[in-house]
C-alpha cells in the first residue's frame, strides 16, 4: 500500500439525494456517515449549504447540531455558511449555541453567496470571457484545468435569480464579504457594535453565547479574489475549493498566502484543499460508481441545480462534456492506492496542510465503503 503523508483528512458531506431517494433518507445517512467517519479517524465532518436542489443540506447549523449531538470527538462544521443569505449575528449565535453543548469542536466556515443580489437579478447578466481560451496546466503533477466554458443556460438563469430573490428579504442589501467576516470575528471577540439610526455613535452589543464560545472561523474560496484576500488579511485558515472550481484553486492559495498576516488565530497560513473522490476495491469498479458524476455536474452548471444523483451513467454530448470536463478530469477515482496517490499530488501541488474529501455515489453503501477504504489506506488512527 502506498504510504500516505501525515496530513489530516476530513469529510465534506453535501447530503446528496439519490435518484429514487428522499431528503429524509439523505439526512439520516448524513448522521450515520458522521458517526462512521468519527470511528474511521477523520478529523472533521463538514456540511454544505445548498438551496432548491437535490442535496438536503440546506441548513448547515441545524445539521451541525444534529451531527455534534450524535458524535463525541470529531470536529463538526460548515463548508460553508453562505453569509449573504443570513446575517453574521444569526450565524455566530447559532454556532455558539451548539458550542455551548458540544464545546471546542465547531468550525464555522464562511463563504460568499453565489452572487450578490444585484449581480443575479439586475438587468445585465454576466458575459463569458473574451479572448483566446486558457489552457490546462500541470503544476508539480497536479492538473490545473482550463476554466470551463460558461454555458448560455447559466447566464441570466431564471432559477438562480429566483433562488437568490427567495433567500433575501425584499429590499435588503447583502453586506460586503469583508464587512460580514469582520462582524463575525467581532461577535466572538466581544467588540461587536452597531450604529443605530439617527446616531453617530456605535452601540456595543454583547452576545453571551459568543463570548463563551470556542468556535474556529474558516473562509472558503475558489479563486484568487475576495475570499482568499479576506482570509489572508485576517489571519484565518483557508479552504481552496478544488472540488468546485479546480481551475482557480492554485490562484486562490497563492492569493491567500500573499495576503496573509499573522493573527491571534494563526501565526502562519493554513490551507485545506478539497477534492471529489470515489474509492472502490479496484479502479474499474470505482469508475463505474462515478459514471453519473458528469451529468450531475452538468445540471448544476447549466442553472438547474443539483438533481437526484443518477443510478446509471447518462450520456453527454461533446458540447456538454466540455462544460464538465474540468470536474470529471479532476475527480480522483480508483482503488485505495490510486486515490491516495491522487490526493498526495493534490496536497503537494497546492501546498495543503490538510485535505477534505467529498464522495458521492448513488448507493449509500458505496459511499460508506469509499470513505472507509480511503481512511484505511490513508492510515487514519481509527
């Protein structure tokens, strides 16, 4: 068996709903998988936030509380709370409340909303980039694919615009991500204050739960833009979302490191890299289990949102394959040895301090087996 580096390994669970399944079944699977992941030695169990899609993790704080209540040692958190669809106060007090009953085990991961409200509902839809297409790169053995071509269905998607409209109060303004993260940190360190209407003087506001909480704050990002900069400037740990936008992960890490300033949270940068994986007893079986991945991603990238994960492969045209090839080519699929080698390459290419993996198959038994095989091959302390 290939020897694995001594990097911690964690789980990211989207709570996917399989074709023929239900949201209730997916949520029960999430709790059961978290219990198993703790037994297998994974460091963290993170839950995602998605809305109006066939992934049941729409409320990270709720799931975090349920998972924390059913486990005892594994860290539990969000990857991520979309801060534009809530408020910093609501996010902090939800996690601080859970921490009061399960102290010292929570990670509050923060992400930007998919788009600012004005960007997704305004009169001008985003335009695809002009100029010659970018090419694939290989960095220290790691594939950094060219950005995927933005399909016309995604530009100005009514589903995305309607979803964003439904998730914010009418007339509200989504705060800038810098300000939202600063508010979260201020809530925890006791410096939060708000200037009331008709006043020039900020009024201090104390959250008693937050003042006592021991919650780690993370930032997730997929490019070298605002999220990476915010994490670096505030000395927070950063998650590079290679499993979402593999073309931007290296830029994200480089921007984070360039912006990093030591803080009370970290003395030096700390990077987690994410990956899609499917592990089986041999490469051929793993490829069969992963065969539905491309069509599942295609629905997401064309604005329909995640559909129930297919039981069988669904053929895609060449044009459709072009939309998802960056994801299918960077999904790490195979035997335990194959996937360990791929994860080692990912860690080396991005300079990661830790890895977080998400594994999606139609049958939950295959998902459990995927995580179990990887834990054993990676050498986790079960």
